[in-house]
C-alpha cells in the first residue's frame, strides 16, 4: 500500500489538466465561430460586389459609352461603396460595403481584331482577419442584331486596313445614291469590269463585332443569319443580264505569284435576257476571254448545259427571275450552280416579280434577301445547312418566307427547303496565327454590254443585317464570368 501513496493526487492532476485543455479548446472554437461565419459571408459579399461592378459597366455600355469613355471616366482604384442601413427608411444612414476597382483592357492578337475585357475587383472587410477579395472578368461583345449603314468611306480602297469595314474588288468604287428616299449603295467600275465583291474586313477592323462570338469553341461550327435589301434596275430590266446577292464562307488565300484566289458561296437574284442572243455578257458566254479574274473565262454553270439538251426544264430560262444558290472554289474559275428557285412558280409570285411585257418578267423593287446558315459537326466532319428567304416588307425581324429549291444533283442530301453542302466549311477563328477570313459579303454582276454610264450600274444595296443563329448563340443572361 505504501508504494501506491500519491496515486489519487496524480490522477486528479491529470484529470484537471485534461479538463482545462478541453475547456480552453472549446472556448477558442466558440470564440472563432463568428469569425468563420463572417469569413464565409465576406467571400460571398466580395463576389456579389464584384459582379455589381460588371453590371454597372454593362449599364453604362447600354447607355452608349464606348471603350475610351469607360477607360477615361470609369477606370478606378479602390472606389468606396456604401449601402444604406435601412434602405426602406433612410438613405442617409449607411454602412461601409467594400471597395471596387474597375479596369478595362483589349487583347491584341496577331492579325486579329481586338476585344474589350472588363475587370472588376471587390474587396470586403479590408485590413481585418476576415478580409476577402474577388475579381471577375468578362469579355464584352454586343449580342444584338448587327446592322451596317453603308457609307462611301467604308469602301475606300486607299484607307488603312483598320479603318476599312469592307474589302472591295479592285477597280470598283462605292457611290451613295438617294433612291426611294434611302441612301443606297451603288458599285461602279472605272475599267468596265462586270463583277464586284464586297466582303467584311473581319480580320482587321476593330469596330466590327467579334465573329468568334458566333463560333462554338469546342466543335468550331459557325452559324449566322444575314439579310440585304436589293433593287436591280428599277427603271427597266428588259434586255439586261444581272446577278446580285449575298455571299458567305468568303475565304481569302494567296497562291503563287501573289495572285489572290477567293472561295465563297453565293445566293443571288438572277435574270438573263437570253444566252442564245448574239452578244450575251461575258459571264454568260463560254467563249469570252475578257471577264473578271474572279469568274474565270466564262460563267458556265457546271452540269447545267448538258442537261439543257435533253431536259430543258432543268435549265435557267431566259427573261425569268430566279433565286440561285452556287459555289465558287479556289481551284475552279467557274461557278457551280447547286440549286435554283423559279420565282414565277411560287403561289405568291406576284409579291416578288412583275410582268414587264409578253413572256418577260422582272424583279420588284427592294427585295429583302435572307440566308439562314447553320453549320453542324458529326464525327469530326462539318457541313452547312442553308435556308433562303425572300420578302418585300421592311420588317426588321427574321420572319422570312422560306423558298423551295430545285437541286441540280438530286443525290445531294437535304430537302427542297433545307440545302446541305460541305464544299466550304468554317475556319477555326480561335487560331491566332492565321488571319480570319472575310466570311460574309455581297456581290453584283452587271451587264457589261450596256455602255451608257447612266444605265450600266443600276443595282442598289441597302440595310445589311447580321445575327447569330443556332444552338450556341448566347445573350447577356447566359454570359459566363471568369473568376479569380
């Protein structure tokens, strides 16, 4: 027993020591619970405060503020933000919410237009144990319909690349002419050329919206809608040959000897006075040698002539208005006709065409031509689904009556309303090492047999509009913010 003396005392000492440690630990934890909760709240508050900064900038953009104004007047460091204590009762009593810093920048890639980025940094509970800082970044692009009002300087061949909205075929110049109280565009040539192509200068003009916004970043499919009002020879279409319309998948590249070769699809208002007459325009004459290089030496529709001999119904008849869908490749000087729509066969044909004289029909003034392009991808292969609409109204929406087409090659996939072709597909617009293609444009082929300056160039353009199309378009509500 005497060897066990003091055991009870030691036991009490150990017990009270452990109890003290446990009590102090609990006290410490209880003391820091409010700080932990407050830390979580400060993290949330910093996020929402930072997002508020972004939304404030978007509000200013919607009011018309541009990049320079935003940078000069709204870029700030540590702007103090207060919130009312009792917002419903008194705006005079307020609490400190945190600090916001706004910054604006543009990323300048190689041969690529620049984009505006908004950087919003919020700081909550500064210089305290629970300080929290959150930064949100957003890339801004206008998601609304994009409309171009034509101006002569947009087509100035002498202008710097960053100032030119459109690239225009050499020898052609733009002229703004008032017709039907509309400041419309005419393209005139000083070398008696018959073909003009105007394409958007996507790769170098900062004022154009970012076309990458329309391209799905994963599969690189690019879809959009375009429309344009066209008026062909409003005074008199008799005895004239012409084509005018929209282009898409316009791809510029250079071959040897620095000769530019351009590939593109086209959707055109087409009318021929007759290919069997004595002197058709060069782009309808297979033996002509003086056409523009973009068209080669002739304008034979691939596959059409052979069928004309035995199947006249498969030919484009003279003096009849058509809408035609065609493609021009880099390796082929001639244009291949893919499908056509005879407007005279439509149930409501009188809405689009009018009788000029016996057996001769022409287009009505100011037809609004629309192209709905949706690109799809499957197993690494991309293809274009194309629908074409036509209307005569000045409506600003995209409610187009869709046309039915006859395909020259019925083995091609698609339907009469939805045409499918994979000859030209979109490029990867995210590849900063390559200049983006022009992608979208419009064209006019004139009757070069008419030598009168007054009557030669009577095709007018007005009101070009572009909008994203398909499953990958987004608006502000769906825009993702990048957090840091």
